C-alpha cells in the first residue's frame, strides 16, 4: 500500500515555487520533487500543478509516495567478519566502503547480500526484502559494529532499546585540530540541511534532539584521535556535530574535512571519514544478559594514526 503524506505551506514558504516548497516540507531533493509533480503523485490543493506555480500559506500539498522498487537483495559470497552469532542475532564488523543495504547505485556488494549468503536467509523480515535483519545502520565509509536481527522478536526488542537510548554505541575517529577541552559534549539538533537536502545540519529548528559525548585519546600535530559516545542515533550525527564545532572528521569532504595537505596526501588510504564503530552494548532479547563487544580498529585506522604520530 502506498504511503500518503500531506503538509500545509508554512508562512516562511510564502511565494515559493511548488517544487521548492515540496522539497522543504517532505525532505526530498528539488529535482525529485519536480519529477513527482510531473508524474502527478505530488499535488497542490488536490490538483496536479506545474512545478513553478507559487504557493501561499495554508495551501495543502499531498504526496502519494511511490512504492519502493528496489530489486530483491541476492546472496553474495562476500567475506564479512562475524563477531558473535546465535539463533536470535548476530554482531558483524562492517568494512569501510560497504553499503549496508541495496539502494540506487549500490545494488550489489552490500552487507545485506553478504548476510543473506552467510546466514542462509535466517534474518528478520520486519524491514522487508530490501533490508532483512537490519536494525540500525552506519554510513558506507564508516567501518565497525552493527547488530543484525535473525528473528522478528529480536528485531522489535533491539529497536526498542535503540529508541529508548539504552543501546550503547561508542566510536573512535580522528578529527582535524584539537578541541578546546579534552572531553565534552555537543548537544544540538540534527536535521536536513535547509540549503542542501542531501546533507544533514546541526542546530536546525526542525531537527531532532541529538547528543554526542567526545573524549581525547591522543593528540597529534593538527589532528586528534577521539572517542565518541552516542546518546542518540541521528543520521551522520558524529560527523555533523564535530563539524559544527569546527573540527570535522579527517577525510570527511562532505562536512568540511579533506582540505589539509595531509588529508589530500592520504586520501586513498582514508577513502572518506576516519570513523569506526568500535564498541556496541545491548541487552540480549532472549536471555536478558547485557552483552558488549569491541571490534578493535581496522588496518586503515592503524596506518593513518601511525602517519599522524610521525608528522
């Protein structure tokens, strides 16, 4: 069944083009909004319109979200490190550069395809055929630990822990520069960047509450190795929060990193942000036991920190 979304034009969008207003109200790109308007699935006051028509406060936009047409994920024999596995769940160590689930431009070589092969389809079905077993995710260029549900019961219980923030996630990463204090917190909302809907931004008025603790592990010349503890799990949270205080993650060209000579020299080694989901902790949905895992750090992380120590 298709999902229908409705939204009323707000005063700050008075006089905006329909495609721009739709982009802002529904959190989609302007080009996507234009296509949906042309296709007739995004309407103004119940009628199809042109994308350049001007809107006024109170106008109602209706968006019949097209059903996802992603191909079924297929099992692929891709090596993925399984840190822990039982009948209800598994903890996996996702390598840098691997997409979690199929999406446009990344239909093959995903973590889901690897899991379908290794676990012979024994994954929860709550998220459908596109994301079987996926309870939470990390970015393509972030490495580290993910928990995977093998039963619907486990999926529901683990998702509940994430929602009430009792699910422990600790990352390590390298930032540009050094924070004023060796430990602290960033407590800023995270939401879609109003100037670029493909990116996130900190401190936006319509964003969701987000809290990240940080702590210095080791300081280098112009860079710092940090530990990050997530109290919430917003999209790109650590990357956006650290960028917002002037210390983007090393190699993170999306949020202000990748500009120093050192980052440019070692771009092929970094291949994106230097961020690793090292620790994960949760209550097992079957036994009630608290479990915690440490992935260590991957080779690229070790190599880049060795480079930084010798600057």
